[in-house]
């Protein structure tokens, strides 16, 4: 359970960073939610493939997954 809480916090930070890196025009709650979803998808899903690496790898994967999710979000909003 503490791992999930940490993943949510990392995801929120990753979502904010990902929206800034991509220049996405989303409000803060949307950036946080997309980041958390991205962290869960990226962190949990890819953790099955990557068994060693720690929280730094999780953060990088969360940012990448958040960026992918933001890209999809932007395409769907058009």
C-alpha cells in the first residue's frame, strides 16, 4: 500500500513535468490525474518487465507514460 501512495505522488509530479515538457495546455487537476494514470500504467505495467531499478526508473517511466497519455488526450480533444 505505501508503494501505491508513492506511485501516486510520483505520478502527480510526473504529470506536471510531462505537461510542461510537451507544452500541453491543461489545467493542474487534469495534469495531476493524467500523471497518476500514467504512473499507474507505466509504473505498474512496465515494472513487470523491469524488475530492478528502483524509484528513479519508476519516475522516468511515469514521465514517459504521462507524456504518451497527454498526447492521446490532446488528440481526443480535437
